[in-house]
């Protein structure tokens, strides 16, 4: 599983200009089952996306095609982790590294 942390590199007004395209991009990855949750950081300096079911190379490619990245208004920091314990709602993405 991956934590995709976005940090804005441009004023929020520039981010807002790309928001509709970013939301459409998010919707596509929710529909494919890759994205599990997303939202703005507080304070509003970026956002967080939880992603699963893809490789690190794929998640890096996904981040590179985000309209925010293409427009140069954010940078990504991607952290991979092993989700060994989850809520029942996320049981399908739970991992067992010793199995």
C-alpha cells in the first residue's frame, strides 16, 4: 500500500485552476480500485491519497500523470508500507508479509 503525499508548490489559486482535472483523474483511479481514500491536508498545503494494488513503478507513473503534477503545482512524496492491520472495510488490502 502507498501513502501519496502531495505538497503544493504554487499558490492555492493555481491549484484551484487544475482542480476539476485533478478530481476527474482521482475518479478514474477510484473506479479502477487503486485509490482507497484521499483528501486535503489541514492546513491546506497539499493532500493525501491512499493507493493499493499496484507496484511502486505504477504508483510513481500515476503520480506523474496527475494534472497537478503536469501543471507544476505540486510535488509527490510516496511512502510504501505493509498494511498488516486494517479496519474490516479495508480487509481486502490487508497484507501478510510472512505468508
